[in-house]
């Protein structure tokens, strides 16, 4: 027995941590050399003293209750898990600690062997890490293996619109659009299975979601960090909205250069042969009219109509290719734009007895001429494809969408469109109604599609045959 006690004492004395043995009454029965060194007491000063001598005064009231609860169900555990613990030296100075409790059965009854580690250095390192994260220019998010957010910086609050306390303890999926969040836990598990510094989602577009539900494109870098609690990941999140817009503008500039080349070809290489054909037809009609029989004259009329139609198509193509060229976006009141369009169509509206209902529309940045043409085409089409046996009604409105876009609509009670044509009608030179009474070249909705895309949006139609159509389009709010 004596030999076992000496062996136990030798082991405890050799331990690099402060070790104390405490009985049920909370009195210290033993303290090793590291305890003397850590707390500044001589061990003789500690033996038989209440353990509260090593605890800050503010915790004395509740500590006996904690001790009683431990002895009711003694087991090896970390004390104060999930909260910060502090110990107090002889000179009353406090320092952060990590404490482990181990029940020990002795001849005097069950005692608790307390292991105390001074984590001041670790806390300082954590604070330095926190300051580095806090000062980072990007949104920084620290998360554990379960996907729980444990630390964020001010840039994260600014970028996502959350307060810090709203994110700490929440799952990472709170910042991910719903259509992607379902698969995210699987991706997270894959990362922690083989953690390494990497860019997330390389080769594909990534999106995050703010507190208000708006989505935005992001670039994410992942950095695994080893801690006492296991591997965690530090995610750096960069909003690349501006970069995406710049890339889109660069692509548009390249496309415009291609269109300029097309314009040159259309203006010269296509129209010149048409003018030549038209001139020779005119010469034949004027100088050789008496020598031509009726059949020949019919042929010339056919050629003349064909060249005229071809010339109109070329001019229409030129107008399509020049949309948005050498123009700048300006702040526009859409109410004024639509009212001007309605004024331009006033004669047609009165002739067809069409009713136009306009809701309050927003002010936004857009290309003025193109935006007017967009509304003009949609309203004109709604009138053109009305039901001839009933009064036509067109409703125009807008709502602020959840992903940073305004969503407009132009709804009518006209003849409607079959679903199989929904995509086709936005292609250039596509006409569903080819009757002679409906003029046009099938370019109006193609123009609408191009104009909408110039404004960072998309256009689509919702319709049922015989029950009218609703054309919807989005435009970026910035």
C-alpha cells in the first residue's frame, strides 16, 4: 500500500500540470510542485484549505453547488465545458485555465483529482488570431466539423447583413441559397475527410445569400486549422458581383466589336447587291415596259417585292445589332417611360379601345431608348394579338425581386400562346402568326430579349391559349 502511494505521488509530482486532490468537503488533501509554481502558494499553505482559495471571489457562491453535483455522479469530465474558467494566484491575480476532473476512490472515500492547465499563452494566441481575422478585408468565417459557425469578423456582418450573435452557433447553411444548402453537409464532410487549403467550387459559379434573401456571386477559400477541439475550417468569402459585372461588360464590348463588323458587312456587302437589283428592275419597268408582256411584269413585281422585303430585313438586323452601342445608363423613372410609350401609341390604343392600367413603377439605371423600345414592343404586341371580339386590357407593373432585380410584367387578355412556343418566340425572325394582316418580321421579341440581357436580366412569358399572356422580365436594381 505504501509503495503504491509513493508511486502515485511520484507520478503526480512528475506531471507537467498543476494537480490537486480535493475531498468531498472541498478541502485540498494534496498539491504537487507545479501547483505551488502556478499559484504561488507553498503546498503547506494549501493542504486542508478550501479549494475556493484558488478560485476568484465572484465564483465562491456557486462553486460548492458544482462540487456537490460532481460527487453525486462522479466521472471523468472537463469542468466548465463551453464557458471560460479562471483561477486565482496567491497575489490575487487571475488567469484563464482549463480543468479536468477525475474521481479517485481512496481509503478516506471518493476524492477528485483536479488537473489545472494555465492557458494564458493559448488565449493570447487565440486573441491574436481573432484580431487577424477581424482586420481581414474579406468576410472571414470559422466553422467546426459539424458546420457550426464559431467566429466571424465585421466584414461578415457587413456583407451578409447579420449581427454577430445571430450567426455564432448557427449552421453554415444559413448563408447558402436553399437550392444549394441541401447538398452542402455532404461537401463539408468531404472536405473534413481530407482537409487542405483549397478554393471552393473551382470551375463553377458559387452564390451566397444575405439575411434579406438576396443572392450574390462569391469566391470562397478554405483553410483547415488544427485546434485542441479538432480540425476547424476558416472560410474567406469575397463578393465578386463587381468582377462579374466587369466580365459581362468586357464580353459585351467584345460582342459589340463583332456587331460593328457585322454592321459594316450589312451596310455595304448586303445592301449594295439589293440596290443593284432594285435599280435594274426600275430600269426594266421604265425603259422596256412596252416590250414586256404581263407575265414578265409580274416577275418584275415579285422581284421588286422580294428586294424590298430583303432590304427591310437588313435594316431591321442593323437596328438589332446597334442596340445599346455607344450609350450610357442613366437614372430613369419607369412611370415616365411607360407614359411616353402610351402617348406614342395613343392612336392605336383609341382605335382598338384598349385599356392600359399602370401600377407604380420604380426608378432605375437603364439605357433610355432601349427601355422605351422594350415597353413599346411588349405593349404593341399585346394590342396586336388581342381578341377581336372583346375589349383589350393591358396591365403593367413591377415588384422588387429577392435576388437584386426588379421584376416587371406586361399582362394582357389576348389570344394567348401555346407553351411549346414559349422559348421560340424570343428567337430572331420567329413569327407564330404569319397572316398578312399582322405586319412584322419576327424581331420585336428578339429585341426585347437582347435589351433585357443588356440590363443583366432575363425575359419569359406565362400564357394559356385563349386566356391572354403575361410577359415578365427582370432588370438589375443597381
